[in-house]
């Protein structure tokens, strides 16, 4: 295993946005191997857009995004497939396949990308769902379980192939505090014991303080990264009053 | 790479020495070999020695769990696993994982299945009748309060149902006229009776085919679209939002669609009739029958009653197709596939209803001598 500090994702000089409309200009940052990295920002700040660029769904308007050394922006088919296999993604809404049971959702990547036989895949799928507390719901369809459970099943699916990098879009939004804390413990365990890297888009400050190694904070008005570092330090001693305000959950002062 | 070395102990047990990297790409042969070794130990103690394992991810842990599940609890145990990976293993209850906690329900026997289908059919018929009542009530309400109808929606839907359908209705009815004329003119010519093909085209297009083809196209285009649109709204809880705002979904969503279909379908039918006749004229022209003769012949055989027979039907067809499309949409449950099911069922039940109602019309017209 490489030294824990070398970057596994390098976002270099990226202009984020859609259809020629830039939301963020010239953003650069590194995500280090094995760390829990959180992207923070107000609503509409471009967090989700940035995430879409990083997972290769939409190309950025400019710049490069290296995933473990290869640029996902310019990669051709074969290389792109291999880059996609390096990470798992949990989408904000869960994005489970509605016609498949929870277990079948988790089994799908295992069936497509490994040569394991049926029983073995079934066991792995059950274990992934047990990790998120859903082993008693393997045969349920997504529509038959609650929103929070769908989200947890989506995390299980993202972890199915034990990817090196896991992208989570608002993982704890909509979860009760106990489940959310259980999810934090799971993320910490995977990061610390397996060396998995987590890139999390989140708003949940308690969870961020509990698990994040490093955060970046982006802002639409200033069109870029306004703070980077340890969330506790930023809360206590950031030179930027807006950043301190964000971490302390103080309301915005509206002009009179 | 990963390897497995098996050694037998004095008491007939086994020590399985695992080494290397255990992940989804390496465990396949090891898992098989391990399973055979555990079986060969016949109830004696088996130790999975993981001292030389330098990486073990979720798939590797799954293999360890899988081997531990074989035989009685405690017979197979893991030793010397790196604490980092042991923590991954420790989060699982091996005995609990051995069972499928949420098995698929057993299949119903065939007799039950038939009963369920019959009950579903009956329930569906009931909901159709209830919905027809609701729609009729909503239409009467709209007649009495025309100011409260969302006319902006109605015009927009009119454009999609009516104007946008013109090209396809024109194409289908023109070809229908051409084909009908051609297929009948060839044998009729043997008797020198090509001219009477004009009678056939005139009566069949006006009384039957103009209205029916337009309605079938409407079912395929707009019925399916209504079902998909309302189905997605139901799945996204937009219909729930209307209900809790105190707005009746039928009045709000179904009425504008049914009104638009009611306004547009008769016009499309009229258009289809004309284009169909034109198609026949073009074909017969190639059989040396001039347009003037064709028109005179059609005029002689078809009267206003024939035209009205088709035209009146088109109003009923419009209500049927638009209504069933909306009903299927509102019946959607959850998920992408249910929206697809709604659209399919809107088209299928729409066309079935069209054919049944068309048959009823035929009988009624016969009895009334129309």
C-alpha cells in the first residue's frame, strides 16, 4: 500500500458548470489516499456539479480530474471503464433499481464484474446489507422500504465491489440520528481498516465533525474554494467570518 | 495474488494457511479449495491461519465467513488475522448470516392465481366505473363553472393531442384509403366494377375507419402520454400534494385532458375522413376513374347520416381513450416500471374498450336503422 498521504484524486484547475455556464472557476484540490474528505457548501453552491464532474457523468468546462493517476475527463472507453471500476457512488436519492430487490441491487455489480458463483455472491450481498443493518430486508423491493433504508441499501450497493474510492452524495440526510451515527462508524471502519477513501458531499455538521479528516468549502458567490482543512480548526479559527458562521450554524444576517 | 496451503493435524483436523491479497479477483479458487478441505476434515477442527494475509477486503472477509458457516458453529475458526481486517470480520454475526432472513414468499398455487386474476379484473372494472362517474361529474361541473376550468392547460393539451397528431393521422388515413382502394379495385376490375370501390371507401371511411383509426392513434399517442405523465406525477407525490391542498386531482388533471381530447378527436376524425377519401381518389385515378366521377359516386352513396354515424362515435372514443389514460396514470404505484406499466395498460385497455364500444355502436345503429 502506498503512503497514506499521496493524492488518490487530483482535481486540477477545474471550471465546473453546465452548458457553458460556469459555477466554479479554476478549482484545484487533492484528496489523499485513505482519508475521509468532505465537500461542503451552501445550497446551490455547485457541490453536486463538482461531484458529477469527479465521477465522470458530466465533463467539466475546463481542467483535469485524475483518479488514481488517470484523467477521467479525457479517458477513452477502455481506460474509462477501468477508472469507473475504482469507485462506488451513492446518489442522493439512492437511485436503486426499482424492479430489483435490495439484494439483487447489491448483487448486480458482483454478477457483472466478478467470477464468483451464485452462493458466494449471495453471501457477499447479504454481508453488505448486514453492514448497513438491512439483512432482514434483502428480498424487499426499494418501494417497499423507507427512504432512509433505500439510502442505506444504496450505500451497500456502492460498497459491493469494495472500491478504493467511495463517493457519497448527502449520505446522512434523512436518516435518524442512531442510523446516521452507525453509518459514520461504518465509514470510519472502512477508511481506517481497508484504506478506502471517502469523498462525501454533506451538510450534516455533527457527522462532519465526527469523521471528516479534511473538508473543502465552496461558495457560488466567490466561485471557488473558500476554505480547506480540518473542520474543527476552521470552526474555531478560520479568518473568514462566513466560514466560521457556517460551522457554528449561525443564521445569515439579512440586510435591513 | 493469494495462495492457500493445506496441512492435516494429528486429530484429523486441518490448518488452512492463507497468504497474500484476499479480494474479489483472487478468492475464487481459494474459496473452492477451502470448502473442499473443510468438508474433508469431517467434523474435526479447522483453523484458517491468516498470518500471511497482507490485504483482506469485504470479499475476502466473505470467504472467511463462508468457510466458518460450514459445519457446526465454532468448528472452523480464523487465527492470526491482522487486527485491522479482524475488525471488519468482527462486525458480522456469522450464524445470523447463514440464514436468509427475508426469503421470497412461496409461489401461489395455480388455483389461487386464477382467483387473484379474477378478483383483480373485478376490482379493475369497479374502479373503471367509479372513475367514469367521477369524470362525468367533473365534466358536468366544468360545464356549469366554465370560468374555473384551467383553459391554459386545455389549449396546451389540445396542441399536443390535436395539432401535433395531424401528420401521423394524415399519413395513416391516406395510406389506408390508398391500400383499401387498391386491394379492392384489382378484383373489382375483372367485373368492370372499379367505380363501386368509391362506394366502399366512402362508406367504410366515414362510418367506421376514420373514427376508429383516429381513436387508435389517439390511444397510442395521447393515452400513453397521459398515463406516463400522470403516473410520474403520482410516483413523485405531486398528486398527493394536490389532494392535500384540497384540489381534486380528477378535476385538476383529468378534466382538462378529457376536454382537450373531446375538442380535438372529432376534428381529427373529420380530417382523417377527408384524407382517406383523397387516398382512394388518387388510387382510382390510376385506374382511369377521374376525380369528378369519384366525387359524384361518393356523393351518391354517402349521406349525412353516414357521416354523423362516425362523427358521433369519435366523441365517445375521445372520452374513453383520454379517460383510461388518466385513470391508469393515477393508478401508478411506485418506481419507474410502474409508470411503464401504466402507459402499456392505457394503450391496451384503451384499444380493447374502443373495439367493444365500436361493436355496441354497430348493433345500436343497426337496430335504429342508421
